[in-house]
């Protein structure tokens, strides 16, 4: 008699702060997943709106939910780290409280993630005020393909959404012990760290539906740097960002990384001014994967 292996269990971590506007939609999409073998860890970062009541309501109805409320706001990055540290299962995925998933997203990601992969993500569809403005499937990166990853422009978002993909918990915990994964493009740095442990795989479908708004974690973190005179006059990214790449890179590769960072800075500066020309002169923002009228929605929303 052949023993059938048990399906892998998944820990889903949802950090949330004042998420009442989108939280029910996010929770409904997770609890409706065709893959039922998961726990959902919600860490409420001392919300002041109806978030606690919504979380308690859902937790009382589904035993897979663990709701934890922080006594004070510990910050977005620490809250992301907290739900990862609380994970009990070998596979892990973050869920944003203002996004929602295709009903079969988790099932497809679980089937796709192998021991050779560090993370797997599906199609990304982005919205403003419930109207879609962009849709794309991120490109994949082979393990150790640091040059291709480094030179990929951040604003294309190809290399950022792997942070919301399915990962191996132990790898993610090892990387997230470092304070690197915070602040400016922290998701890109985290994924760069993943790249040294396995492939960053991308599959069509398994769609993550993302709501873009000015109060999202990414928008808030970028706002202070968006109109910096240093960015406009001197460089596209702060030097601390390039320093994080240096620290994340294994020692034998740093000799090659040094000139690559110079090339990255120059290429990013050229791209920055091209985007400025599109927005200010042509009236068209740069939107990767833009759907019809998508760039205009981004422009009107001021994102």
C-alpha cells in the first residue's frame, strides 16, 4: 500500500494597519481559496479604525485564522517580520490587507514551488478606485542571475512583487533577520537576497489583484524621497540602496558588483529623466503593463 504524501501546509501572514476599507475583500478572497491547507496570521498594528472588529469577526468563524493585536504601532517592516516569525509551516506567503487573490492562486503557487525555487509569483493586476490600470506577469530570474536582476528597472515592478509570492519559510526568515529589508525599495532588496538561494519563478495566472493608493505601505515609504532635490539633480536612488545590494552579495561576486553598481546608477538616472520627460512634457507617466487608459488613471491619481 502506497502512502500518499500530505499536501504541504502554508502560513499566510497579513500585517495590517487601519485596513477597514479593503480588509473584508482581502479576507474573503483568502478564505475562499481552493487550497485549504493553510493558517492565516493577522497582526493588527494597533489600528484605530474598525480593523480589530473585522478581524475578530472573521477569526470567530474560521479556526485557520490567528488574530494578534499589537499593543502599540511597531512600524510596517517590523509587522511584516512579526507575521513571518509567527509562521508554523514550511511554506510562507505575505498577504496585503488591501489586495485580493484569484480563488485558485494559492493552489497554483503551491504546485509551482519546487526545492530549486526561492519564490514563485503569478500575474499582477493593479487597480485605482476599482479600475484596472496595469496587468503583467513578472519576468523570472534564475538563481544567481544578479546582473540581470540588478539592472532591471525598479519601476517596472518585475522584481518587486516576488515579496508577495510563495517562499520557503526558512529562507525568508534567514533574510529577514537583517534590518536591510526596510525602507526604500526594501522588497527589491529582499528579493535580491532570495535570488542567491534559488530561482525567482513566475507563472501566468494565479493573479494577485493590487489596490494602488497614496496610503499604501509602498507609497508612504517612497513619498519622502519622491521629490527629493538629491534625486532630481544627482541620482535616481539613494546610495544606501546600492549599499544594501553590496551587503547582500556573496563575497566572491563583489569584485564584479562594484562596476555594475556604477552602471546601474547611470542607467537609473537616464530612466528617471526619461520618465520625467514623459510625465511633464508628454503628459504620460511610465506604467509597466498599462491597460487601455491605464497611464491616464495613474496620472490623474497622482501616483
